C-alpha cells in the first residue's frame, strides 16, 4: 500500500514538472543578459601601446539589444601618452559605456584633469572614443592656475590639451 502511494506521488510530481518550450522561451525572452564584475580594471591598447585605463569598483554588462557597461559606483579613467605618463584623467560617480557607439557618458560629480593642472567640473560629460573627443552641453567650471571659467557647451580632445566653451557665463581671475 505504501509503495502504491509512493509511485502515485512520483507520477504526479513528474506530470507537474513538464514544461513546454514555448512557456520557457516566453518567460525568458524579455530578460537582459547580464554579467557582473567587481574591482574592474580595463586597459585599452592602440597599436600595442597603452592608450587609457579604466578602473571601477563594479560593472554590470547588459545586452538590451545594445551592449552597455553600467558603472553604478563610478569610474576612474587615466589617459596615457607614449611614455606612459598620465596626461589626463576622468572621475565620476556613475557612468554608462555604449559599446556599439564607443561612447562613454560620465555622470554625477564629473572631474576631468589634464597635465597642465587644469580641472573641469560638471554633472555630465561624453567621451567619444571614435573621434577621441570629450564634450558636454551642460554647465561646466574650469579651474586653471590663474582663472576660473564658467560656461556651457564644452569640447576638447581626449587629452584635454586644448578646449573650447560655447557660452562663457563668467570668468574669475585669481
């Protein structure tokens, strides 16, 4: 009697566990494919030479359908010259890398520094790796050795060696 009950229970269990492939596919078709990394350090090389290095406490890699890396804890990026001197650096509290367009958007407390000890502060900054330019339409403050420049619409090369502001709203001479 116990064996009949046991076999009946197993039979019910097997029938209840059958899934049709359509049900499985419909449950997972809207899911994002995600990878996760902690203490990430990514080095980018161009023609065998270190071009820049990205360091982040964590990264989420999402394919939705565009591949993106989301750095929810911020990034530190160091840009190097051929002698491996740091010629520019970017820091932010949040960033998104669109891998399809080779575009990085840094957000929240963005700081861009160069080798001349100039510093840009803003809340949003775009870095286009294809054109090797850094730009924003947001408000920026640039601190140099002898002045503070405020304005909107910033554009520079990725080394932050020369730059332009579209709309300067104020300059303070030190």
